[in-house]
C-alpha cells in the first residue's frame, strides 16, 4: 500500500505543482529559472525516490538525477545554498503530503514512521550527492576559466557596473548583439550554443536561458527549430537594457509558438501588447462581443480576420496563408462583419490605429479561447 501511495504521488500533477511551487517560493534564484526547468528536475528526483522506495535497492538512477541537477544549477549560476533551500522545501512538502496520504488511509503509526525514515534516508543521500556534484562542477569550471567568463556575462546582462567586459571575453569598443534562445535544459544546449558560437562572442546560461553576446548574428537557417531573439548591436554597458527587452520578446514569441531567429524590433508590437493583457481582453470584449467562442465557425472567422490583417488587408495573401481560395476569405469576412463592426465606418483599413485595435482584439480573443 505504501508503495502504491508513493506511485500515485509521482503520477499526480497537483503534487508536482505543489513541490515546484514550494521550491521556487523558498529560493529566489530557483524562482528566477523557467518553471518548466524546475519542474523537470523535481520530477526526476521524485521519480528516483519512488523507484528506490518501491524496490528497496537504493537510489541507483537517483544518483544520476542528483548529479544532473547539481551540475546544471552550477552552470545556470544558482548558488549552492539557494539550490539546497529549494530542494529542502520540496522535500519537506513531499514528506508532508505522504504523511497526509497515509493518515487518510488509517495506517498504523509505526508503519508510517518506518516509511518516513526510509524516505528521509533517500532524500538525505540525494542532498549529499547534490552537494558533492555541485562542488565538483565548480572546481571544473574554475580550472577552465568558465566560471569567470560566465559570471562576467551575467554581470553585464544584470547591469553590474563593477563587471569588466574583458572578463567575459568582450571588447569595450565593440558592439554586440544580445541573443536569448528558448533553451533551458543544459543537456540540449551544446547544439544551439555551437551555432551561436560561430558568430563569436560569449555564450552561457543566464536566469535559466541560454544567452549569447556576439558581434554578428548567427545564420538563421541553422536556428529554424528553436526560438532565438536578438537585439540590435550595443556597447557592452548598454547590453543590460537590451537583455530586458529580449526577455520580453522571448516570452511573446514563445506564447505564439514562433520559431527561428527573431529580431526584437519585429516583435515590438507583441511585446507592447503582452505588457497590458487586460487591455487586450477589454478590446476583445468590446469589439468581438458578438462572437461565440463555443462555435468552431466563429473561431474560424476570427482566425481569417486575423490572417487578413496580418497580410495588410490582402485577401489573396491571406487565402494563401490559410490554404483557401481568396473568395473564401472574402465570404468569411462578410460573415464576420455580420457579427461585429469589422466592416463599419472607422473599421480596419481606415487607419493603422484601427487595424491595430482589431488585430490586438482578435489575437487576445483567440488565445483566450484556445483549446
């Protein structure tokens, strides 16, 4: 029964959510990492403890999970103390939930105590392995000069005026693009980092994402499968501001499933829109109140109108993008106009501002009701 309880906990998304929340709440550096990255590692550790508890043969793969966690957090710049704070918070939360589950099934107190002692033993082994692996990684980074270079990279992007650009391998007189890739798993970073490295500069993990400062842009055709945003070239001391814009741009690109190398200026409108989501929702309510999100055809009409605006009000281009005949686009727009004020005087086409308002409303509405 106890093994079944642990197994159920591992399969329960709500349990994992609670552990991730506890870990991020207890440690600011962990909270700064992408949530998906924290979730992946906690899930691996939880699974390893569950496997050890079920087999009673020691942690086995759990040691590898602890090694990976420690090495990756060291690469990401999370201090050991902050890593342990997050680990301990998740551990405590997991043991409390296990206790709640066993008590609800009226387990004998001595049975619960024995189980908690065994689970505590496994988590203590994991903690010791994390400490050992983290310090080993630190020594390795120190020998190769990686630690100094990446610490300087983080300092520049966080606006630390005491940071010397030369320590990051940069020239104060050279202008660099700031690039952020939607890569959070250090195991998947080498391929993308190799492409970024061809543009020169320095690459490494900052706030959980693979970042690069390069004097030129990498080849777009080699980054088609990953989202990468790039700023205009800036002096090293101006890169902190560029980094903040790139962070916002990456979030907007990811939200819409955009791939490839993207210039932040191409995402400027999306960045501005996403900074005020409530205004987008209000626009959707005001302009698209006649649409019923429960009706697939209404969603199709909204998608067609959005594509029409995306292509400058050109039905032929919109039809090509949607893989339908231009007459189909025109027919859908007429139906859309029957439900909204899309074709009314002062509607889209009258001014860039009006077109933007409709585009924003449609984008917000479609994302709100996306299945």
